[in-house]
């Protein structure tokens, strides 16, 4: 499998790769700009090393035939679910949520990796009977299969990841041809089940979730971030304040400024023009993903490409929506930009999958 | 982007649907650009201005802690507004100078101020509390020098107040700022005040409430100009305890000057009406700003004021244990009320001689008079007849050797030996001498005052062992019931009615028929009880080697309503020291009855 033949190399999607590398470079630059000379340098170096690891992972994923990955998806599924269970047992609690596993000096966030496993599972479950008409049983079975890890993620509680998974499933179901009416019915059923889940939670967990949903319940935490993020973005105006003028970011008004709120930092420094460039880059990335999905003939490749693209698109849109104050605050990193190894590696591996599908389209 | 039909393939349904999804996503991206245009181009100037001044501060508004009430609705604690000195790290431009000024002004060690700031990021806007409970004079001093002290603010927060400094200290527990260790649980915020012991800790989740917050606009010097938004805090829930404040006060008054514990319990339902341990600690000082030095002194005090002796103090029960021996013997048939012996004051077992506490002995005694006069010689023989296995079995049935289950935590189980216990621990087999020792509650037997209260409760109510109940219910600030408890039976001592009647009659005799508990006698209320004088372990230390004094009792004997157990550490004889304290407490409980008898001149 690792024997790369020349036809594969000829079909590498250089545009996709270049766009991704451009965004990643902006990420490392932003880390360094956050606090040049102080913590920023260390931050930038660490981010850079994550990029390196991520690129290696990307190459490995791209050179493996994605079809064999889909074939062994059940194994990944079991591995992923067990990792999520391990988080509960060994996980480290950071600000009230158990999401991290300690591996020596590295903390690892299984729910990031799980987004990819989730998509692989989707492709396995929905595309394994290619050619046959889609029956209700298959869809229900798929949803049941995904329900277990979904609930585990919700219980961490990692509402951000959970909220990303919902549009991903919806997009893939639309893609494979589930009618909107059926999808609507699922949505209604989900809404109806919410109160039941609510009853199962302990009072302090309800409290936590409410703070997630309504930042003003925690007036000193998230609401403060939103206000300061808006000020940071807005004060960047058209051309930005440059690195040294970005007081909002440099003076640390944003507690999560290098992770979930990195876009606010970028927007303050580079203004609307900078944001335009970044958003266009993200747009190209995502649309390219959709194109790969649209032009693939292999059913497994189709679902996989669509799923990976949807994961990226959902994270980008929800994160940017939250930082710009359009959506409530939930903890979601901005793919390829936010500081953090798990997210960076998982995003690059996702792109590796897209490249892999693209390369094998033409055979 | 070319999403159209590829050469050779028609644009199939899949392609159309993916195209639709791509369009949807593209709309999302356009929406983002519109919002960015709005923020950066249209609102940009205004937000730019805000970023320059950054005038918005968020301040926490502490929720008032819930109040604890006694069973009749009298408050046991209250809140009052108190001044807290806080620092806003971000606003302290010349940190060292400001801290130095503050240190001199309020006589707070500079290192203490530095340490509290070192734990938070230097650019945080969140106020860091450095001292609570400022006096009015101190507040004035800070406010007068406001301009020299940028970043220093005085906040008003609710703080606990107590009727008296040490009132029900162990029961209520103290409230203190969350420690570094507790921060790691991830449930608290830095600076949160949380219950650290007693009911305050047990019910902290209910009592704490939820803090609110204020968004305020400040001027260039950080002085508040106006409140832009205020989220009111949710006050904590109200706790209705089972305590009777009047009895608690009486118990504490009666114990003044003694070390030890008192437990008052309702034998009909297990409600704890009073629980005190002395010496106590000053709740108000622990809750306010106790310096590190004072804290160290408190923790290392040889009298261990932080220990709740009612639950954690383990003492030999002394003669109180004779009740267990008598119950075991009568029920098992190895003793009868007709058993008699002649007490010479000495008992020989092999090479050993055991003495009675009374020089010259009690003369002719039977089981009842042996209990009434607490004759050791009789019980040495009785113990050998009953046998250690039966004694131990009945002791366990009476709840000794197991934690009583108050939920307060750190309850001690005491010690009831297994008969092969000695072999395991000391490498020596159980011997007849051990049986003789435990027959009078000495040797390897330890109990806590709460256990003894439960045991006396069982004698009073015919065998029911209650789970001691301290909390009746918790109501949220809006009156909704958050939590309630009912009386729970934890065990039952099965003795025949004849045996119970015999024991109760003997216990009445102890107090009212010239027995060892005569000092507890109270005209108007028929008290039943048993004295105990337990050798303390530190026998060699002559100054501290006095015996522990016990008095375990209930009243009125005809219709028991309260159990009163008094333990005085190294107090001397139970009948001389503990019984009068119990009498004082009964006097307060049965105030009306006692007064009526006194007025009527009847005895």
C-alpha cells in the first residue's frame, strides 16, 4: 500500500495542500505574534512541532488506500469508543470537563480524533451496501451506532464536539439521499428526547450545561470573552492594527485567545482585509472538499469525502460564528488555526483523507 | 470551482445534493464576511474607541450563604455585610509600590499580598480577594488613599455571623476560602467561600447559592462610573436542622471549663437536639481572617479544639458498659436478677487481683444493686459467666464499634474487640483477665459519645437504634424543598420486655435510689442513667492522667423524650463530674416542669 505509484503522485491535489499550509503558517505566525519574545515564541514552536507531526500523519493517511481504512472502520470505532470511555476513567479534569488523557508530557483529547473515526464509521455503515437502495433500517442502525459515542462526548461534557457531529450526520444523510422529511422527523425526535436527557443529569451538570448554553449565567466567564472578542475584532477595522498595536490580544483580555478565540487575535491584527484572505482560504479548502466529494464515484469515497468536509466546515463556521458573536459560545477550536495538538493533527489527517480520495479517483 | 458534470458522466443526484450542501456552506461563509464587515467597517470606529479605553469591568457579586435554623426556626447563624479588600492585577501598574503601601497601611505582611497575586495571571481583571472582614477604620484608610492605590478596591460581601463566637462550632463548622487543594476539584472558583467542616461542609452544595455578576463601566482610574448590567446572585438554601438552640446553649453552658462532649438526642426518632464538644474553636475567627500563625497554633493545640469529641473522641466506656453486660447476661440466661455476691472490694483471678473502686467493697449485692452502685466485683464475676463472645455480640447489637452515621464525616467507630483480636494485634491469646476488664468497660473497648447516646436511646425506646438525624430539610431560597430526611432505623436490639424493664428500673435506681448518679437527680423529672469512670490511656502522665467521667441517661423515665450523654475528659468520677452537668442540661430542657415543682414545694 505504501508503494506510491506515479499516477497517484500526479493526482496530488496541490491546491488543497497549499491552501492548508497557508492557513497553518498563519496559525504559527499568530502564536508568535501573541507575545513576541515572551510566551509566544514557545507557543509558536510547540504549534510548529504539532504541525510537523500533523503533516507526517497527513502523508501516512494519504498514502494508505482509504478503502482499506473504511473496511477496518469497525476496529477504529471500537478503539475510539474505548478511548472515550478511558477519558472517564483516567481523564484529566480541566475547567470542569473531562476531555483529556495524559500520555507522559502530552495531553491528548480523544474527542478530536473521534471526529474522523465518526466519519469513517459513517462511510462504512452507509456505503457498504453500495448500489442497493437505502433502507430505513440502515439509517436507523447507523444512527444507533453513532449514538453511543455521541452520548459519551456529551457527558464529558464536550458540547462543542457534540454540536459539530450533528450537522455532519445531517449533511451526510442528505448526501446519501435521505429525504428532508425523514431528516426533519429525526430532528423532531431528537428534540423530544432532550428533556429525558436533562432529567438524567445531576444538578451541577445541568448548571454547567446551562452556562454553556447561556453565557450570562456565568457573567464573569464566557460573556466577558464574547464582549472582548467583539471589541478585538471590531477595533481591527479595515486594515488591522498590526502586531504591536493589537492591545486587546497582546494585553490578554481573552483568556482563550490562543485556542478557541484565535480568530479574534488575527482579526485585530490584520483587520477586515486579513480576515477576508483567511476566510477565502477556508472557503477554498471547504469547497475543494465538496468538489472531491461530488466528483468521486466510489460510494465509500463519496461519503468519506463529504463527511470530512462537513467536519471541517462545521467547525470553521461554528467557531467563527461564536467568535464574531453570531452564535452562543461553545468550546470548538478553529481547524488549522487554534493552538492544540489534537485538533491540528486531526484536521491535517482529515485533509490527508481528502487527498487520498482525490488521488484514487482517476483509476 | 467546477462542480459541474465531469466529462463522461452525467450530473447525477449525488452531485446535485453535494452541490446544494456546498452552496449552503458558502452562504455561511458569506454571512461571516457580512458580520465581519459590520464589526470592522461599520462598528469598527466605535469598538476601536472601546478597545482604547476598555472600560468594562466585570465584578462578581457573592451570593449570600444559606442560613441554618434550629428545629423551631431560630437562626443558628446569620449573614451580615462585610468589607473585603481586593486587588485587580491588571490595574496595578506599579505593583511593588502599591503592595508596599497597602502592607504598611493595613499591617498585612507583604509576602502574603504577593503570594495571593502570584497565583493569578498578572493581566487578569478579576479581583483577587486578599483580606476579608476589614474594619470600618481600615476601609476609610483605603478609600482616602484611593488615588495612591490603583487597582485596590473594597468590595461588600455577605459574611457569616454567629450568636456567640464558638456557638455549636463543631456542629455548624467553619466557612473559609477554598484552598489550593480544593481548587483542583474543579468545582470552585478562586476566592469562593466554602464550608470546611460540620454542616457547612456537608450541605455546602445547598448553602453556597450561585454568585451573580456586575458589568460596570469605570473611568480611567478604575473607579466605577455606572453599572451597565447586574445579574443578581441566587442566595443559598435554608437549612432546618434538628438542633434545639435552647438545649444546645444549655449544653455548652454546662460544659464551660471542661473538656469533653455532650450529645442530646430524641430517643423516639433519633433527632440530635444538641451536640457539643469542648474546648471549641472560635467560628467567627476561622471564618474571618485568621492569620497563618493563629491557624498553626489552633491545629497544633494539645487540647485539639478542632476535633469533634462527640463523634471522633474514643474513650473507654467504663461502667456505662455494665448495661451491655447486664443485657447480654439476662437475655442469654447466664445472669438472673437473683444472682448475689458478697463484695469485699477485691477479686482474685489466678495471680491477679482486681479491685473495686470502693475501698472495702459494697457488701451484699445483687444484679440490680450492682448496677445502681456500680459494683465492679459483681460485674467481674458476671462477665466471666456471660463470656466475652456474648458481651461483644451485644455491644455490637447496641451499635458500639460502628460509626453511627451522622453523615458529618470523620466519625470514629470506636473499638469493640473480636475475641481473637488480641491474638492478632498483640500476639497474645484472649485471657480471662481481658474478659474481667471489658466487663467494666475497660481494656480494649472504646466508644464515642454519639454511640453511647444511641445505645441509651435503645434502652429508652425498647431497642431501636436510630441513624442520628441532624438535618430535617433544606429549602431553596424560593421556598421549594431541596432536600429532606426522615428518621431511619439502623438496627434493633432484641431483648425480652422483662429484660428491658429490669434495665430501666435499675437505671432509675442509679439516679433516684442513692446510686452513683444521685447528683443528676432533679425534682419533677424522673431521670434514669448510668455513670461511668473510665481510665484514660495516658495513665503515666500524672497531670493528665485523671479518669474520664461519663454520665449516660434519659428522661422522663416513664416516657423517655430525651437522651443526654455527658463525657468529661479527665474530669474524675462520672457521678461527681458528669452527672451534675447532665442535671443542668435537664433543668434547661424541662424548665417548666422543674419550675412548677419548685413553686409547689413538692419534691
